[in-house]
């Protein structure tokens, strides 16, 4: 190759070097541009130590053309001459370029940085490291690459090799071992070890167990780990804490230098040799914590900075590969976890019958998830500060359905690993149980079982620990890993929900059993006896009673006779071919037994209301109510106050009664209906068993409507609605309208419930006495609770009775019977008697009023007996100076009451009636200037009126 061509190859031609497009570069020390090689002149071409300028032209020429001297023989081999010439020319050219680059290293550096690709530079660097490693350890044949090994492997290729290994075996340990092997091979070490660290347990370190019979490059992936001697891992812990590599020499720090590993002695075939130099390289996770440490040994050569840099560089790439391997494993684990959790959910719903079976089933799933040998579940009993376990030390036996003996174990909440987790709410993964001071060894000592590792995790619901799951001894390994902890943490969420709902289900089941027991007790104590039923059926003595009489005295019958009367009235009203007499008798006697022995709302009251409804239905000769409504009305009246406690709805609500919590409105009335249904559902009590299911549903709906209508809070809206139908000139009420019939049923129920006010005076006065006795019982309880009862319920204010009765009759009873009189004209006797009783109570109220005025006038005469009721005489005899005034008040009251009475009724052929528009039905609004207000279902004079009343 000529001189000119040589210069052109190295730098380009002269013109191109002077092109205007070429940027101006910085100058070198000799003033030349670093990117442009200076021309190689004849004076610069030389290979000896003597300068070219001192050499003769002959020597220079001979040096460049030594191989080109023509031979004299005519038989010269011109091919060999040309080859020899080319060989010398290439060698001379390479030597010339190398000589020039050695003198111009600045240019070489600039050229490599700007023109050579990075992967090429990495390839060169890796080749140089390989050559250095071989030169440093020529005797270690197992560290030298084989004939098939590629000397130009780059870090990228190592990374791809790691990924290839991962595809074949995706376990983290496999990838980690391949990474360690790559680092050890790259820097040339005689043996190495891999340590696993636990960030939560700083002093606990494990190392991979290797096969000492094989060389490091032939080592299979270790399958087990052992705990390292704490005294031998001081340097490992130091490197893990700092997170940086470290070089150690036996000669620099002999006291801390660890013992030579057995694998190194085996590889050197001599037990006298020992390792003298160590390089520690940490592998740091994404979170910044050291998870593994590589320990690499040499016997002769010290580790240099370049070794540290190379290992760190490879570990960075390897850490990335390890990170993505973990991500892949996590994704795969999540998919497996999803399938696993589906099985868990199915098992939860299948085993929901028993809490203990569900716990056992879930623990079996948990054991399978983390491959634990034993499992226990502790429920937290905060009331007694204890941990309670019914499933303790459950042994995992795949494929076997072990019968679990139910045995409850209790332990203090502040004892053992489980107690610490229950109090702290933190997960604990303990690789060595006996090294933890919180571990309770009593169980191991009692059973002989050796506990090595423990995974203990809290079960939380709404942030509160409700239980603790404890896994003991991993079956395929000695310790539970981070993967086990993460998987079980996901599983614990489902475990918590399942356990929470299972406990709720268990409570419901227990309460259901208690309810059944209570119902059984109730059925026994609140159900009539069969001998009572037989006595009733065998009694054939007839009852000579006119049940259609509105004024029938209920006090003339005993309970046995009243039951006979109920059956007789039932027979008279309905077709007995659809009913069983034995069932009807049993039903009647059981209804009697379910009334409490309170002063007023007892069976006597229920019987009175049922009789009143019988009289109302019998007076309805046109049978405006159909058969099912009549049946519902009569049964509803008989049962309308079942299990009444003698208190008002308001009192039940104020005392936070369980009934008030169950029903927001008409508390007692809802309860009465539920008791009615309960009696009907008992064996041998369903009087409607012989009718169709459609009629049965309809009758139950009517019974509910009728019983709820007995609440006085519902009476006033019903009264307003039915009044509105009679306000116009022509009555709008129609029996063909279902809503109007419902109003008629509601008004009929209220009229029957208040029938005591429509009884003759002798009966009415007795009823009032027992009513007020019940009121006084409630007032006594209110006073004992620190509340002041209303005057009507105050035992110390008997003088309030007449005034309260005046308000009750005028504001509720009279309007009710007035409306009933309009829709069912034959109920006139109830209206008439209620009006008469109102006159009597008004007279009593006048007496008390006069007595109070007399006290103000310092009068010594008394007009009122001590009981506050007075005698039964309808005349008022007053012997003092106020006689005249009282008589005037009495006459005014009679005049007002007289105006309220209806004028004579004109009966048509169809028994309808007409009432003049001048009929006054608003007497209840105000009487003698006294305003009446509703108090506990009874109307009384307002306090403001009483204070201002001077009459």
C-alpha cells in the first residue's frame, strides 16, 4: 500500500480535511486538531528508537520496501512474492497506526466517545475483562471459558441469559443463582455464596446450601437454605445495612475475617489453603432494602476497584431482571390467587351452616395457600381480654376430611405471639420461634411438637381485630417467605369477611333457636289445656242471653261463660260448616289466656268489644259488610288487645320498650295483630284452615286493618275523612266504594272498642274505675322514674276523673257514634246512651267545680265524696248558698247537650234515614267555654283553660 493511500485511509484526503463544513475542533497540546490525524510524512515513518531524520534514505526505503525487492531468478514465485509483500504491508500499516494512536490518545478518546456505539464499547470491555481474568488465574481451569464460550458476551447478553433461565424456571432462586454465577464468572472468583436477608429481622440471615462435590460453574440451583452462624455474617450484615459493596482481606482485618467456606477448600483440593480475599456485593430491591448479598472468594489475588465496578454493573442489570421476574411471579400468583379465592368463596357459602365447620374449612385453605404444617385460629374476646380458639393446632392432611373435636381453648390476650398480634394489629413472620422472647413454649413442651417458624396475621373487620390466624412450620421449607406473607394478607381479607358474616349468621341461628325455645315456652304457658277444651265441648247447658242487646252487662258472666258466649255468637254469625268446633273452642280459650291480668285491657275488655261488634253486625240487617269482612271484624274485636301491658303507646316509646323499637307507629296495635297470627299458626288453632288460601289472605288483611284502627291516633284521620263525605247536601258515602267500606270498618272498630261509654250508667261507672286504676299504675311508674304524670294518671288527683270523662265522651265517643249512627242507623242506642252518660259526667264535673269554688269562698260544706266520683243520683242537691249558681250551670249544660241530639228520624222503606241540615254534630269542640285537648288518647281540659276558669 502506498504512502498516499495509507494517509487517505486514516484521515481522508487533503481536500476533504479542509472542507468548510468541517467544524473547528479544539486544539491538542501540539496545536493540532484532535479529530484530524496529521499527515504521515516520510520523516515520521520509522519503527526504531532512532528518529527518522537521522536515518539515511536507504534505510528508510529498505524498511518500507524490504519485502518488495525483486529476486534475480527467472523461476521466482510471483504469487508468494505478492502475498509476502501484502503481509508485510498490513503488518507495517497496523504498526504504524498503533504507533500513531499511542502518540495521539486524545484523538482516540474523542473518536471512541463520539463515533463508536455503546454496545461495541461494552463488548470490548467485556473481552478485556475476560482476558484479564484468564491471565490472573491461569490455574483455575473451571473459570476459563470453554472453547464454545463466547468471549464477547456483554451485560445485555447476560441479561438475556437470565431471562432465558427465568422462562425455563421462573423461581426467584433460579434467577438469583444465575445472576450470582454471571457475576462470579465475569470477575473471576474461586467460589461464592449467596445470603438471604430479612429486613424485618436484622440479625437473621440464611445462605443457600450448595453441593460441595461440584465446581461453582456446575452447581445446580440450591433448593434449601440454612441459617447462617451470626458470628460469621457480621460483614454481610454491615454490607446489607450500608447497601454498598465491600472488599475485605484476611491480612487487613484478621479478627473479623470469616472462615473459609468448605466449597473453596474442595475446589483447591487441599485443606491447607484458605481464602484470603472477599468481595461482598449487595442486591438491592426496588424499595431500597438489601434482599441478598453475594460473597465472592479468592485465595491469591486481591479484588480491585475494577472488580467492584464490574460486579456492581452486572448486579444492576441483574436486579432489573430479578425485579421483573418478581412482577411476573406476582401476576401469576394473583391469577392463581383469584382461582383460589373463588374456591374459598364457594366453600364459605357451602359451610355457612356451622361456624366451627367454616373456620376449619377456611383454615384448610389457608394451610394449602402457604403450605403450613399446623394452623390455629383465635377469636378476640374483648369483654374478658382473652383469645378464644375452637380450632387449635389443626394439622394439614391433604385429601383427608378429619373430624374435628370441638374444644374451646382460652388464653390471656397479652400472651404469646398471637396475643401480641391481636393487640398490635401487625403481621409477624418469625423464622426462628425460639429466638423470639414472645414465643410461648408451653404448647411444644406439652405436645412434643417442635415449632420452627411462625406466620401470624390479624383478621380485621372495619379496622378492628376480630381474630388472629397462626400458621406453624412451612412444609417445603424452613421459613415463611415474603410471598407467603403477601398471599396470606390478601386471603385474610376474605377470611375476615367470611368470619364476620359467619359470626353474624351464627348469632342469628342462636337467636332463632332461642326464639323457638321461647315460642315453645309461650305455647305451653299461653295455650289452653286440652281438658279445658273438652270441658267446654261437653258443657251443653244453653245460654239464655240476648246477645243483640247493646246494653248487655259484661260483668254478669264469668270467664268460662264468656268463652261459651263467644262460641255461641260465632255460631250465630257464621256458617259453622266451614269451621271445626274443636279448633274454634281451642282458639277461644287460648285467646283468653293470652290476655294479661291488667286492670282494664284484659279478656273482659276483649269480650265486651267482641259482643259490641256482634250487636253492630246483627243490627245491620242488610249485611252491608260481606261475609269475610264480618268474620274479620268479629275476630279482630276478640283479639284486638292481646298481650296488652296496661301502658299507652307513648309510654312504651318513652321507656325504650323493645316493642317501640320494632314498630314506629301503633306499637301495641301491631303487637296485638302479631300475637293473633301467632295463635293462628299454632297446631290446632287455625280456625280458617278450612277456607281457601285467597280468602284466608284477605281475612288476615282485614283483621290487620281493623286492629290497627283501634289506635286513637288513627281514629281522628278516619273521622275527618268520613265527615267530609257527609258535609255536602247529599251524602257522598257509598258502600260500593272499597275505601268507604274500609272507613266504615275502622269506625265500627272504634265504636266497639269504646262500647263501655255506651253502656248504662251502672256498667259505665264500674268500667271507669278499672280504667283509671290502670292509668294510675302507669302514673306511679312515671313518678318513680322521676317524671310528673299528667293529672288524669295522677293517683293524687281523683277529682280529674269527671272532667276527663266529659272530654273523652264529648271529643271522641259522641263523634264516633254520631258517624256510626249515620252509616248504620240501627246503632242509635249506642249514641243515645253515650249522650246520657255525658250528661251524668257533666253533672259530676259541676259538683267538683262548685266544691272548688266553695273552698275559695271558705265554705264549710262539702258536696263531693272522698272517692271523687259521687253518688249515682242524677239530681243535684246543694244546700249552701251556691245552689242556685250550680243549677244554672246544670241547666245550661243540658241545653247544650239537648241541642246536640238529632231530631226525629224519618225512616224509608229501605231503612235509610234523612237528617236535617240543622243537625249539630260539633258539640265536641267546646263545652261551657272549656277547651279540650288530647292527652294519652283521652281528652282533658287544657291547663290554660283551667287557670283562667272562674266559673
